[in-house]
């Protein structure tokens, strides 16, 4: 329930003076529907009206001067502008009226009078002028001119000034709220109170006040991060209170593990025991299994699913594409068969009576593990007793899709898997409501992939070497990036590349792309897996999860266009077998400094988590990671890069607050509740919900 003290801030923005039916929709677009949204609207820039001298006048800048009136220049022709020549000890400046000029100006501002003048300076021929000054006051009143004025991102029909005024009114309605931050922390950071920080936000005193590390901005960012982390921690706690079937670790999965042709790595074993701990606990598991490509997530999931099967319940393993689902099916088939477990594959290609029979077997409980694609969560698919949903490449699914699969059982444990190692700060932001297991170790015996950056003009050499390697039995991926606006253009480029390579290397060059019908895609992938295709040209649709151990060469065109994490993932397709592997990053020269640094990291490191961390550091502001699309919360104050240490602090803080005061009834707990309501994350969190 929203506390009464916040009512004024949650009133509609239209309750502010001057927000009529005409501008209300514009305000909503620029800020949001509530008074709070105007209060939380961050300025995009500022106008610096601190007084300066005429010799500092700059074309295009809003500036303030103290000037003496030197002469009034009446129009030389009818309808011409009225001009006033002014000066200070450093130079001249003209003031111009295209409209509303006239002798009255001479009366108001007689020659010799001193005036404080502020407005936008423009070049006019050889002179600098201000047309229609924003302010023109007695010089003694120069301090009445706002020194630094916040500028807001405008929408057509809604000038920055209006937003500034509305933000000011919203501020007037903002109550003093009890402090939710820890007093010792606040003192250490030397941050001001919440309301004071907002005053400073809308009324900046210096140009640095707009920066992300200004104290008031840090304080507000921390508030926001704390609210978000609290919401996630609370949800995690609430989920824990959801009962779910307790599933023990059994002899069956031990037998399966013993039959594997390898031993689990420490990291796999640790992850598995974390998962088992959850499954045994009688509470609903919500766990993310993070691990680099090739770190061996599948086998961990398999053993967990075997435990579930041994407990007489069903699991579902969902993959984003047909190819991946099929590959999982192939991988799991033999080990599960050996234990007498029933595996089923369900994809969009199952139709008619074949599909009907599969659905029947599923609901009859004859199937222990169902592997599939989106086909698994369709409305007419029912399980007898689904207890575990495993989602591979979980970021490829929407929240609703993941939930639809989970909803196929009464209380389904969730194991989400991600092959995109992400920095810890992002992990906390995106998955703070999940428990996370990290497989941060690769299976032994992998040869590191020799990585080189090569300028595109030397592609010919690369192709020659590729030809030699292929004739010696090697297999290669050749990645064409998505660069054009239109997929069709990219497709044409990939087709042309495949054609070129076919001419140079021979007919065993295959092509796979996103627009291909699933059956064709599978046929090409199968041919590649079986070695009939030696070079696979692909747009980036090459599924992250595909496993072709004999492939040892990866060529990536226009590598500079990819994110580091993505390049690392692509590179992870090779180096899985015994053969020496290599990765060639083709780039269009010249490479920027940053681009060079990025490719360099990749050459030097093979640790996905470390690469992700460096990648984040090397990226600038804005949203270059495409975070918004990947479900990253739309923070108002917090910046995932600039404020990353605050993210970690807020996550720790949230955990501590809940541990000390789970019901949030203490003094700080009550204040934190108000903070939570203020940001209203619970309602907005559908966005980031992985569970
Ligand atoms: P990912 O984490 O990318 O999904 P996979 O589960 O596809 O990785 O595993 C990649 C390959 O590594 C598979 O061929 C798998 O059999 C093999 N593998 C998994 N764990 C081990 C291990 N502990 N030792 C050796 N090979 C392993
Ligand atoms: Mg995988």
C-alpha cells in the first residue's frame, strides 16, 4: 500500500498548474504520467548564464554580458531591424530587434545606460549580435538572471522551459522523507539528503553538476539502485516461501555421471551441488547457471533432470532454436537410454498424428524429459507432473515465454542457462532476484584458440591458408556479420561470400542463415557436423550452442562490428577438439584506438568473465551494450557503467537490510519501504523478471 506521504508525488502530472489536456500527453511522453516523473526527470544539459565579457562572445552560445548602450541604430529601410550598439571594455556587441523595435527602446535603454543582457549570440556578417535578448535588466540587477539553468530533453510542442517550470512545481510538492540510506554510509560519501539532491538536480550550480559523478546525482542513483535491489531481494525471498517438490539426489544420476567419458570439473560439480541443494530444499528453485561457451552446462542440467526423473517427475529442456534442441536431444539420448529414461523431442516440426502421440505420451507421464523449442509451451501441451524447467540460452526467450513453460507445472523449479558471461555488476542488475551458479572453469584438454586480427585487404591470404587446412581435413566457420539495415542485403553478402569460397576452395562450402527454412538449416548443420561440409558460411545465426568438435577454424568478417562478448562466444565454437584451433578477426582498417584495444583483449584473454568486464570498461556512455533491449532496467538516475560500484554496494545493502529486518518494520525498514514505493519497482519489474 502506498504511504500517504507519497500521494502528492503520485498525483497525475495534469494536476500541476498549466498542464491542460493539450500538453498533458506531451508531458507524459517527455517524463511520465505522474508528478513524480517530472520530479525525477534529469536535465540533459544546461545553459550557463554566468556573466562574461564581449570578447568572449561565441556564436551559437547563450551568454550574459554587462554592457553600456552606445548607440541606437534605427532601421535604414522600412521593416528593417532596430539595432542597438553596446560595448564593454573588451569590445562591441549588437542587440537586434526584428520585431517590436522602435524609439521606445531608446527611452527604456538610453545611451550611456548600463544593462545586464542575456541571450543567444549569433554571428551576423562580421559582427556578433543578440537578437531579442532573453533578459535585459539594469546592470545592478545582473544577479536576477539565473546563472545556470537546467535544460530538458524536449518533445515537439513542449519547450525545455515548460519542463523546467513543471519540474520546479513537482519539487515544491516533494515532501521531506525519512532517510533510507545508512547514516554512516551517507556521511562517508558526504552525500546530501534526498530532497536537497533533487533541488540540486533541477537547479544546478555549476556545469559539473550535470555529471554522473556529481554527489547529488550519485545519491539519487544509489537510491534508485537500492530500491531496485530491494525489490529483487524481496522477490527472491518471496519465491523461497513458495513450496515446490523436494527432489533428492539419487543413485540414478550418480550412475549416469559414472558413465560419462570424462569427469566433471570442479566448477561443474559445485554448480551441480548448488542446484541439488535447491531441489532438495522444498522451496522453488530460481537459479541461473552462467558459464562460458563450452564450459559444460548441458551435462550439469542433464544430471539435475535425472534426479527429477528418479523422483518420478518430469523435466523440460527448452532451447531457442530447432538446431540446438535437436543437438541436445542427440547428446542426451544415449546416456538417458542407458538408464532407462524416456526422452522426447518436441519442436515446431511435429505436426498431425505424430505430434498428437507425443502430447499424449507427455500427459500420460510416459516421458521423463522433454527437449524442445517454443513448441513446448504451446497451450495444448500438458505435462503429467512437470517439476523442472531448464531454459537454455535463456536471454533468447521473453519473460512471458519462460513463464509459460514454468506454468506447465504446479510449482516448477527453474534453471536458466546463459552462455554469455557478464560482469558481476550486470549480473546483479539483471538477475538480482535469481541465485547464480558460475561455471568459471573449462573442461581440461582444450587447446587455447590462437587469435589474430587481420585487415580485410589480406583476406586472400587467409583463404589460401583455409584451403590448405581444409584439404588436410580441417573444418571452419566463416561468419558474415549483420551490418545492413536489411537482412536481405546481409543475406546477399553471405551468399556472395559462400560463392567466392566455393570457387576457391571447392563444393564443400555450405551456407546457413536466419531466413532459411528450419529443415534446410538442419540439413546444412548436420552435413557440417558429419564433415560433409568443410566450411560453413553463416550469418551470426550460427547458434551459440552448436557443438562441432572437429571445427578448428573461425573466421569473422568485420570483427570490429561485434561486441567483445559476442566475438568471444563465436570463437568458443572452435577449440573443442584435439586439433590446434585458430580464430581470425578480419577488420576494415583503419581501426580506432578503442577498436584496437578491444581486439587486443580478445587476443590475450580466453576468460569470458574477464573479457566481459573489460568490454564494459571500454564502452562509453549511452547504451552501447544494447542493455535496454536485453531487459536492462530503464534507470532514471543510475548508469550501469559510471555507477557500477554503487550497484554492488546497493546489492549488499539490500541483503543486509532484509537480513536484519525481514518484515521492514524497524525505523530504517519503514523508510526503505517508502523508497520502494517511490520507485515502484515491484510493478515495473516484469521487465527484468527471469523467473
Ligand atoms: P555449454 O556450456 O556451452 O553448453 P556444452 O554443455 O555443450 O557446453 O559442453 C561442451 C562440450 O564439452 C561437450 O562436448 C561436452 O560433452 C564436453 N564436456 C562437458 N563437460 C566436460 C568435462 N568435465 N570434461 C570434458 N568434456 C566435457
Ligand atoms: Mg549449451
